[in-house]
């Protein structure tokens, strides 16, 4: 991501999360997309999770309230401040996702990226996925959501770059991983219909 685009993106996210903060933080943990993965996570006895691009923290709070040891990152300083104030038990780090993560190899049992990685072109995303693989333990899980090519936003122009995926292109992106689940779904996203690609992959 070019420096000018990065600055624009940071300003946009900080403004968005400032509005969230002003309106009062509301969490809807019961609606977290991660709920359906609880059986496999508990079955494997997983505890340590990294969430990439946590935003204001709905999934973060869900993970924390379900007993996981959560480390979360976000590009927006405002988002980070929201997590610090509202979910103090979580380790939160202000971090640009396209930079190397300051975590050890094999340090997490699962990693979550919910609609946070489709802002990067193929080369950058492949670098990020290499970092995800590095940080995951053997047989660790990667839970990911990406914009779908069938979402109405795919036809629009956007202030910052974003990319759209099909089931096939997501599968190609994660070639070399073991696919546990992968599909296209229509979801209610902040009151509007959104189509996404969602998958669970094993290192």
C-alpha cells in the first residue's frame, strides 16, 4: 500500500471509529460469526488466539468472554483505544498488518481475520499470509472472511483499495493449507445485506 493510500486509510478508519466511540460502543457477541467454530476450537483445546484487524472489538469481546487468551491488532489508534477502554483483559497492539508481526513463531493456536485482509493486493496479502503461517502452531487454524465478488460493493468505487474474492480465488490464495470449511454466505452486516467468503484452514 502506497504511503498516500495508507494515510488516507488511516484517516478513514480513525474517523469511522471515532464516530463509533461518540455513539457509544455496542457489542453483539451473540451475533459473532466465530460462534460456529467454538466446537472445533474447544475440541482441539485451543486457547491462544491472534485477531488481525479487530476494529471496535465485537469478535474480540466474543473470544474473550468464551475463555480464550486474546491478542488483537488494529491499524487504527482509535480502535486500539476502544479495546483498551472496553476489553482491558485483551492484549491489544497498534500494528500495520502489512508489516512483520512482532510475535514469535508458532505462538498462536488459531488466528482470526474477519473482513480485514481484502484491502491488500495479491503480493502484500501473500506476505501477510506467510506471517500468519509463521505465527500459527502446527495444525493451528486460520479463520478468515473476505469480500465476495458477488457483493454489491464489488461494482462501486471506494476511497481506499479493496479486493473481492470467489470461493475459487480464496482457495487458490490459501493453496498449501488444509481446507476445513469454505463457502459464500449472505450476512447482515450493520443492518445491510453483505455477501462474503468465509473459510477455516489448517496449517
